[in-house]
């Protein structure tokens, strides 16, 4: 009897979560049934707790909603407490992460100042200007920041840091490299910045959106190939006539 009660309770939890995440995704039962290749009656039974989807189906649903299978098995109160604890943990760690990042960047500038001092006083005059040390320290600082933001921060902050890194590298080459057309380096930085933004947008997509994106690309490629074949056939017919 106790096992039966636990089983029914688990069914109810899964059913409530399936209904909740489907509504959050803005998908109807009919649309979900088409994506999973089930009937809408199956979807209705799952959300009423009359039956439970297979494990593979739960995994597909989790990927579709951008959650884990474990999220379907947790009661709403427990899940909310867990998420609040994770947010609190992230807030506590943010100060430490920021301090470590700032200390690392400060170390880069300390090395630059020390090198500038020795270059000014002990290195004989060469084509290298001592002030260029500080220019080189700018992209190096963004490289250090990128390492830590990749470990701890969101994709948006990574995208911003990469953007600053691209343009600081371009500025460094422009000011330090004795080339006749060195200004063209900024023309190289523009497509790199565009690629950085596109990569951020791509990483922000969930698995379902990525599949749709690639399927559209395939359809576009196929249609262009078909159009090319039709044009060649029409040209050959015109030549024959």
C-alpha cells in the first residue's frame, strides 16, 4: 500500500511538472505530440498522471524545455528552494571572483610597469619604445579577464570581453607595428566582431532552436542547388533551340 502511494505521488509530481514546463514553453498538446511523434491523447494522459513517459521520452522533453530529467521528479517547493540557494551561492561567490580577476589584471600591469622601468633605465635605445609596454598590456589584460569570465560568467559577458580583446589587439598592432598600411587591421577587426556576436547568439539558442536553424540552412542549400540545376537546364534548352 505504501509503495502504491509513493508511485501515485511520483506520477502526480511528474504530471504537474510536465504541464508546467509545457505551458512555460508556450507549446500546445497537439504541437508537442507532433514533435515527439505521439498522439495528443498520450500527452494528456501524462499531464493527468494516468501514465508516465519512458525515460528516453523524458530526456527528449527535458532537452526541448531546456531542463534536466531530474527537474521533472522534483516537487515545485523543493525546486524553488534549490534555485534560491544556488542564486545565493552565486552572489556570495561573485565578490571573490571579481577580486581574483582584478588582482590578476593588476599583476599584468605591475609586470608592465616593472618592464617599463627597466626599459627606460637599463636597456639601450632600440626601435622598441618603452611606452609600448602599456599598449601591449591592454590586450593581455583582456586575455586574463577572458580566462576567468569563461570559467565563472555568462555568455554575454564573454562576448563583451572578446569584443574588447579584438579591438584592443587591433589598436595594439596599429600603434606598435611599423607597417605602411597598418590601419587595415581595423578592417580585420570588424568581421571578427561580427563573428563574436553571431557566436553569442548561437550559444544562446537551445537545442531545438539550433536544430531548426540547421534544418533551414540545409533547405536553403538544397533550394539553391535545385535552382542552379533548373537554370542550367533552361540555358541548355535555349542553346539547343
